């Protein structure tokens, strides 16, 4: 499990998040002050930093910029009540790996934490040019997909969708996360674009075969399990 630094000046929210992550086996160091969090981040080793953008003294954005300027590449999830596109862009330009707006459901926080930790592990071990899950495989260079040796033709969007799901096996992937990562949308267009593409992807990689790999968790999102 991971060691996580949590910077959050809302005592109740901080306790709730730390308790939830702790129950999942993670070790969480909590801070209400950005200055104290910065000291810890430079003296200790963490797998992930969860930073509230608006806290006393050194806010989460300043802390992030300072660490990146020092060459620190630890994964960072920026959490804030600021939901505008400009604030999101500012966060990513500062070097955050993901951005989540308050209020949020713990199940989504957990999903994003899992993905960031998984991504950090991939960086440490090197990124492969091919993803394989059971009898399904995709080539990230040729953009080809195969199941049971049979080539499956996917559109560019379907391939990106499958790549993201396969890259995060057995983890909850929410609709919001897919809109952000596959379509580049930082808002919910209130359309069925995700559901439509999941349905089309299923018709190609799942329906013709006995074992179904894409599971829907109604109201929460999707889980890919080979």
C-alpha cells in the first residue's frame, strides 16, 4: 500500500478522507498548513500528494510549483472548490497529475488515487508498447486490437477508451474520468456520449465472446476485468 500526504484545512473533511484511505490500507500523513506540508514533502518520501488548493500560508498550488521547481516528480492530486477551466489549466500547467473539484464522492477520490498510484508504478518500471489482459491485447504503436487472435477494428475514440480501461484494470473508472481522459472535457455535456461508446466497444470486444470484460457499476462507472 502507499504512503500519502494529505493537505486539507477543513478538519472534518481531512479526517473523513484520511480515515477512508487508511481503511484501504494506505498510510496517510495529514496537514492543515501548507508550510508544514512542504517541509514534510521535502524531507520524507511519499507515493502521492493530495493537496487542497486553498489553505493558509503556502497554498496547494504554490506547494506544487515549489516541489516541481525542485525536481520532485511525486504524483499530485489537486483538490479544490475552484471548478473553472482556467483554474484547472493553471493546476495542470503547475504540474499536477490530476484535478478534482469539491464536493466529491469518496468512491471517485479512491478511483483517482488508485490510478495515480498505478501510473507511478508504470513510470518506475517503464512503459510497454503493448497492453495485454487475458485473451485481449492492444498494440499502442500500431493501434491494433486482438482477442483470441482475431483482429478487432476500433475507431480512434474506441481505442483510447479501451486503452484507458485496460491501463486501469479492476479499478473503478467513473464517467467524469472518462470524459476528462478520453474526450478532454472538463465538464459534463449531459449527453450519453460515454454510454454510447461503451456500448459500441462492448459490441466488438465483449458481445462476440463468452467472457465479458467491461462491467457496469450502475451509478458509479465501469470496471475492466479480464
